C-alpha cells in the first residue's frame, strides 16, 4: 500500500507525511526533494531559471516514476500536483490519496513569512493564496479518497485522524 498526501502549500504534507510514515512503519518520499536532487537545484531556482512549465514537466515525470516504483511508502506531493490530470490518475492508481485541507486564512498564517515558495512571490500574498486555493480546492477534492481538515490541528492530531480514517 502507498499513501499520497496532497494539498495546498503549508498544509503540512511533509511534516505529517514523515510522522505518518514513522507511525505506520512505511518509508517516506518528499517529491519536491526528489526533484531538487534530480536537478541539483532548489525549487526556487528551478522556477526562476527554468520556469514553471519546466518544473511541472519534471514533477509529472518524477511522480509517475516514483509512484509506480515504490511500495509501502508515504509520498508528500507538491501543492501543484493536481494541476495535471495524468498526475492524478497515477496517484489514484497506485495509492490512497489523502487531501490535507487548509483554509486560505490558515495557509496565509503559516506562509506569510516563508520565502521558499516561488508562486507566493508574485503580488499580494493573501490574494495569491486566495486565488490559488479557489482554483485548486475542487481539484484536490476530486482527486482525494480521504479529506482531512488541518486548520488548528497539530501534525500529531492530523496523523491520528488519518490513521482512524484508514482503519474505518
Ligand atoms: C507548489 C508547491 C510547492 C512546490 C512548488 C510549487 C505549488 O510544494 O512544489 O513551489 O504549485 O503549489 P509544497 O506544497 O510542498 O510547498
């Protein structure tokens, strides 16, 4: 069994993913880290030097390679993984897809000082988050097998809820 975590930036995919993997005795894969290692570049630099389209192509290639290759793993995806239908198809075919759902206000609180999210550099951060989340929330919902609300919850609480939902 594989579990993939999807959701907006700041929803806790990496932190929760690591904890969840440890608790369930699964391995952990952080998709953005795999991309950074493959290109030997930080995500910020991939966006600024090679462009978003380039990043999306690599992201799509890497998720398909990894998800069909790994077993018993938790995979933390980048927030934009749902932008391509074929990515979603691959996730759904090879994993249980869990959407960590965050509100725009909570995402803003968590991301207001962060400087390693290239998409948040363009314009007023609150507006960017609102707009992106409005477009993406339906995509995350459509892709997900399980939806977990993460506002005002600690990573451990989120992990416990995921485990309960997986059991039921
Ligand atoms: C992106 C989210 C980032 C990273 C890239 C693009 C997005 O991952 O993949 O900056 O489009 O939402 P996180 O969700 O882990 O921050």
